[in-house]
C-alpha cells in the first residue's frame, strides 16, 4: 500500500483541505466501523500512540494527517487549530506568518518562498519519513491570490527538487472573470508558467463552475416538491455525522473539490476489481509532458432526501460525466480533441457495464487519430458515503486552451498599461522579464493545444533515416 502527502497552501488551499480531511474521516469511518488501523487509512493518516510513535496495526489510537499546511495569514490555520480537526495536526505541521502576501505573486514566491524554504522542506521531509512507500504529493492552492499562486508554485518547485521521483498532482482553483482581486490575471499567468514546468498533473477547477453547480443544486432543493431536499450527509453538505459542526459560505463549493480528491485516490485506498495507481494517471493521460492539464467531471454531485426518487441508471451516469453540468471547469470538450481519458468508478459496477458504455460513448467523443483507444479505467468496490455509485472522469482535452486564452486576454489588458507592475517589481527577485516569460509560456501552451487540433498537411515530407 502506498501513501500520499497533502500540501495545502494559502487560504483557499487550506479551506479545501479542511473539507477534504473532514470528508475523508467520514468516508473511512463509514467503511471501517471496527476502528482498526488498516492499509486504506494509512494512505493519508498515521496511527500515533501515546508516546507519539507510529503504530502500524491494531486499534486506532490517534490519527495524524499526512499533511503540511502553509498560509501567510493566521486566520484559517488558527481556525483549524481551534476547530474539530485540530487533533489531526501537530502545530509544527502548520506554517504561517501574519501579514499575508497582499494578492502579490512576487511576495508569495520570492519573499515568503525564500524566508520559509527550510521550514517547509523540513516538515515535508518529516512527513515523508513516516511513509513506507511515498507515491504522490497532492498540492492544493488557488491561482488568484498571492500566497496560493506565488508560494504554492514555489513549494511545487521545492517538491520537484527534493523528491524528483514522487509524482506531483496539483489541484488549482482558477478565478472567475469577475474576480474581485484586480491582480489575479498577473498571479494566475505567473503561476501557470510554474505549473506547466514543474507539475506532473494539474486538475484545474473553475470557481464559476463550482458556483453554478451549487446554485443548481440549491434550486432543485428549493423547488417546493415534497422530500425534494438535499440529504444532510451528501457530498455538498458536511452535516450530521461529520466532524464539522458549522457550515461556512464556501463549504459547499469546497466539498466538491474535496470529493474530486477522494475519488481520484479511491482506487489507491480501497480494494476493487480494477485498481489504478496514482502514477498511472500521469503515465496514461499525459502523452506530452507540458500538456498535463486534466479536465475533471464528477457524478453524482448530490443525493435528494426523497427516498422514492429512483437512482439514475448507470448508463445515464456515464452520459452525465461527459456533460457540461458536471464539469469542474467551463469548457466544451465535445467540440475539441481528446488526447486521453480516465474513468474512475466506485460501487458495484461490472467490467461489462464499463466496456458497454465506453463503446456507446466513443462515437460522440473526438479522439486524436493516434490514440483512439486512449482510455484508462478503474473499478473501486467501495462507493462514496450516501451514494451507490460514483464516476470521476479525467479528460486530457484541448478545450482547456479556452480557459488559458481568456486568462491571457485578461493578463494582456493589464500588462499593456503596465498597471500595478510597480507592486511586483518592488519585490526583491522579481524582474520585468518574469512577466514576458510567463506570457510567452502560456502562449506557447495555447499554441501546442491548437497545433494538435490542426489536420496534418497532406503532402508533409516523411522523415528519412540517415545512413
């Protein structure tokens, strides 16, 4: 059994991480009702005895999260230390400052990166020393703020330098066009350059998609039909039996992202007829190293309280996974090109159901000519709490370029006027060339995706072998 370490950076990263640990505890409690420390729990948790030493078997003593929490403001980390999740973390796992990064990528990346480098490396090493077989780092951060984008990508580079053989899967929350942080286009494009160069896989999540999903669910719940309310222990709501007692405004959105992480790791944590290691995601879905941005979609996203509502047919669930309503980023994959796709199922699903639905969907999904069979699948027998089945689809699709294109346009509008540049250039280590390099990087990325969609020239010269 392998282990993973979660690194949460910035306010958004730590709020999403908080929801992840809450839901992970609830999921394991639902499955592991005997209270035994097993291999599934060891994926994300240590079992610590009264002396603080690791206990590898038997009854659960005290669970400690395999995590490092970083934020340059004290607010969220202070809440975690005083909240119901406080027993999961020791104070040394939480690294914070007071003033924050002021929505400035350069302050997070250069100022705080250099100041806290040794402390962050030390905590990550300590977490790694408690792993028997460390397979993956999960980095959670946002792109719009200063700490999440700047220090988050600094930490990503640190992980590559210190643990080059360990996979780095990044969950990045992208800002909306109406974001109230005026400098978010700068922060996002500067961060994009680092993500493209140093991540193995990036799972982009769009804030607007999360808002739309939660809004749709609340509308369904408020239609007035008898029993048409959202179950209290479903994906969207922490609710009864969870470890968090008070709902926060963004909890519903953060729960969706947390469930993305739960589902992507389910096959590595629980048994199933077709397991998928985390390293297989990058191995099978990333044919070109820079094109590692995977479009996530998740279904079901909720469960209605009315028990008479029939569960959706399995085939419908597959169709939902390829619909815009269930994507965590605004894009249109069906009018673009698939490079590869992973289907990660949970629950009592047969291999024949999986094959039948892939064959049914294939004609509607445009794949690149050289990878028509580019499907990776997993079947995990343990369903999510409150659901009989679930499906996570991860698509490497050229449609993500539209998100990057819009981001670049917003960056260029500011950059042409040199607006707010002085805030960045006043930071030690930040130079004007950093902006032009970041712009070139995202432009090259867009071009690479666009080039894949271009049909090959009919009279293209063949390669010849020198003799």
